[in-house]
């Protein structure tokens, strides 16, 4: 089904109104944020800056190599596509050029190069044809492909964290990162990138997604022999629970894999995860950090909510089951309307739009802003209005 077939006139009018408010606010925020690569907002409501480069810091992991640094230019490219305002192109390109230093330094880069360069350089190339952007995207794809472990058929997540040995760790988030590999195969005609992406997706399908449609966050494999060593609760409530942002990565990620490969198993997996998400979404549309968390503290994650909404809209268009398509779209609208109504800031007291995001259940931080929540909210609204373009 098309989006237009699933939306009422009231839905379309509401989405158009939200789109207008997004464009009005982001026009002002972009001017205030020039030169920054933001992640969250401070006490005064202004964006922080993750573009610093401290030569004394080993990996720049909390600065220029911060894993969300592709989402700010991703927002700008979505706005450029919708508005054709060259200010957004210029601001996005400034960030893209600044991020080149990460390639030269190397330390701090890991599997999230997909999150970093897909909505930044690949989006630039798709919209403008920039050869520099294309080269950046292909270099990032090579780095991601280099993290593939053939013994376990997975892409390694992080580098060592403190005293933990993460050589065998894979995480559900990487279902989004592998979109960079699909693009690289399509762009170059080289099947290796796609093969690695599909091998990783097959491993996730087998070892991360449970029969009920919930997902693990972290699975540790033996990096030398393959095979599962153990699972971890990660950023969710506990091992065996259902971290909602992880559910979003899974349902959207498998939808992306189906879109690039046409493999029915990926679509079915996306639907199974989506069915679990829809069944556990409360009537309020406010999404907790983990669907299995206790009633108190009632931590929320609007970021997972926005990512899931975008995935549900995508999946609604891919499934041939009209009943499921309508259910997915209805859930997406419930979530997005709740964000607009109860968890957003439209004035200038805060640079971000989406509020009440959480880093993890136990470690926090809780109920902050996150730039990628804004990205996924904007992407989802622009899907509804037809103003967006598919980055992944």
C-alpha cells in the first residue's frame, strides 16, 4: 500500500503542519549551530559540539569520532531535499569535510561508520553527485567491511572498551550500519560488500531475534571459532528483555535489508519484530526504554520511538498484507502524534525538537535530547508528506 492510501485527510493535514513547523524551527537552529556537530543540548537549551579534536585523546571517541556525528548533516540533507535551500547544503558539507580527519586518525572508528557516513556523505552524493562525497562513502564502506569476522559471520561492533575484550561482540544496531555496504555494492558492482551485509543479517536473524519477535542487544561470539558465547542486556533492562531502541534498529534494519536484497526472510523477520513492537506499544504512544522494564522508574526513550515510527512507515509500504500495513501505519502515527503533542519543543528555548530520550536503562542519561531522535522524527514526518528521500 502507498502512504497516501493509509492516511486520512486529517493525518495528511497534521503531517503537513508538523513539516511546516520543522522547517520554520530548523531554519533558525541551523544558523545558530553553524560550525558545530551537535549531539545533545545543555542546560540553556543550546546544542553542544562534538567536533573537537584533542590530539591527547587516544580515539576522539567522544569528539569528532562520536558515533552520531552523521545525523546532523543527515537532518540538513533532508531539509535541503525538502526546501532546496542552499544553506543546508553548505552547512552539511562543512560537517562532512570536517569529519575527514577521522579517516586520518582512524582510532575511534568502529561499526558505526554506517551511521556516520551514510546520512552524511552518501546522502550528499545521491543529492548532488559530489565525487568527493562518493569517495568518502566508499572509504567508510571499506572500513566497515574490514570489521567482518568470517568465523562467526558477523561484523564486530566496538573496539576494546576498558578491560572488556569485545573482539567477538556484535550488536543489533549494526542492522542499520550495513546499509552502507548495500550501497557500496550497488555503486561499484562489487558483490563482496553485499555478501558481508547479508551474512551479518543472516547471523542476526538466527541469533538475535527471538521467536516472539523481541531482540537481544548484544551477542558475544567466539571470534576464532564462531558460535555464541553469551548474550548481554546491553542498554536495555536485562539480558532477555526488549530494549525498545534495539527493536527499532531490528524492524527498520531488516526492512532495509529486504529493500536492498528482496529476500523474503528479511521481510518476515522485520514483520515479526514489528508485530512485537506494535503489540507492546501503549495507547499513549509513549515508548519506554525497555518493554520489559518495571513500572518505576518510568524511563522513556523518544529516540527509539522515532526510529521505530520511521521503520513502521517503511515496512507498511513493503508488506503485501494490507491488514498489517494498516496496523504498522496506525502505530507509527500514534507514536509521532505523541511526540508532537507531549514530547517536543517548537520554540527557541531548546535547539532540539524531540525530548525525553534515554541512553540506556541503567546507565542513562535519561530524558535528554539526542540529535538522532530529531533526525528520525524529521525523516518520518517527511515520509508522510512526500518531502523526504530514502537515505538508507
